[in-house]
C-alpha cells in the first residue's frame, strides 16, 4: 500500500537501532484496567488483502466497531456495503479509532502508512489512538524506528494511566486459512502491559499470542520462524525428490519421515509432493498458500537483519538464492512448496485406487495395534 513517499519524522533516518527498546516505556505503567476487554471498542484496520480482510471479519464478529482503509477502493466498497466504516486515508482512520491495526506487504508500506503526509501520525504531536498494532512482516529495525516515533507523540485524550501512545509489533503465522478461522498465532513485541491490554483484540483474530519481549522482538521472531520454515521445506523437498530418484515413492518416504526423526511441519502438515496429502497447496497445483515471492521477501529481511548484527547465516543465503530463482522463473505466485517440482524436479505421486485402499488398510492396522 503505497500512499505517498514517507516524509521524515523525528529524524528517523538518524535513529540508532541499538537503542534499548522498551526502556523508554518502562517508566510508565498501565493500570490494571488496561486488561479489561471493554477498554477498546473502536478499532481501525489498514490493509485489506487476503489476510487483513479476514482479520477484519473476525473483529466485526467479535463486536468491535471497525473502521477500514485500503488503496483498493473495490474492497473498501465491499466492506462499506457490509456496514463497516471506510475512510479515504490512514489519518482519517486514526481520528475514529482507539486502536489501529496495520497488515501491509512491506517495510516501506508500513513506513508510508505511519509517517506519510496522510499517515497515521501525519507529523502531529497529539494523536487519538492509544495503541497501534502492526501485524505486517517487516524487519525489526523499521519496527523500532516507527515505535520510537509513536512514543514521541502525545495523546489527544488521556485514557486511565495511558500517558503516551504505544506500538506493538504483532506479526502472524498460520496463513489465510488461519486468518479465516481466527486461529492465527501472534508473535508480539513491545511493552508487556500494552500486550496484555491488546490480548482481547488479538484473541478475536487468533488462537495463540506469544509475548516475545521488547519492541521489534515480534518482528524478529517472525522472520526467524519463516527462515526455519523455508529451510525445512527445502530439506524436506530435497529428501523426497532424492528418495524418488532412488526408487522410493514419496508417499512411503513421507510415512518414514513422519514416524522418524525427520518429521517436521513440511512433511506431516504441508507436504510438498502432489498426490501425497489432501488440502494443501501441492494438491492444487501449488495455488493458494504462501507465495514464493513472499518467502523471498522474508528471506531478504532475514539476510538484512543477520548482516546488521554480524551473524553468519549460510542457510539464509542459499534459501534466498533458491527462492529468488523460483521467482525469476515465473513461479512467484505459486506456494513456496513448489520448490519440490520446480527446483528439485520432483514428480507427482500417482496413486491408484488399489494402492489407496491398501494404504488406508495399513494405517488402520497400525492404529489398531
């Protein structure tokens, strides 16, 4: 969501990312009433893509008064027809909201929405929302810069013991299906009291929220999680493709992996081989799911963060190289598990009816034993 080029706010470009985040917030504490689920009722939401639109639906179902914005006017019109308030700019959303949630594609989009000319902060010292929650997957450094900018603003209306507005970084895991079913996992960074105040809102969109520490730690947890997910998928795909070349069917090798030490999410919940598992992207020509271009973006964030702290990460480099190649070859919109077919040249698992019945019989006997 590119609104306009972000304007500098509070000399953000000069801001040092080694600032001890959370320390500037530790002097003020929120009252116990901050944990009251009724504290916030007016929620703004910016970014109505595949994830954001479903998260908004769940907020509405939970009874929140939601105001939305997106650059896609058709999507805004759709929500308006459903009775959800829509606004032309993020700034206008902020004027109607006690809490604002953002779910955007990249760091630059988040920076624009917060600090652009019509952004949430819009260069003003006094703002209305007491709490900002960014659920985008962005780098921790950008998160911390924006959090610092938010902390330097004042509230137009004081709320209990809330003296300053606060930002939480709360990226999610689970994808579109979890967003639809409100079973997302939130990884949250920022002041712990603010996290406790936000939990009722998070619980309306997800099943699990994990407090990760100070500002930027939620973003850090997310890029580390997706790094592990990418490497796991590459390892699983490589093993299954090698197994096929050695004469072992992917279905059989999957059973071995899932009852042995090689078991992982990529093998038992998101198998990359077409014909092995139902209901996953590999079963529908790798459509839907988590796009390869998004994985490439997240690996870029991991690489940039690792470089900033001087951490040696050879697997990031290799995974980034592979997913960049996937995108260059035209597979950027396919689910990231498509590396099995398009990088490792793995083959679809062709299952005959008799083989399927035999497999089900074996599984039944195992369960009964």
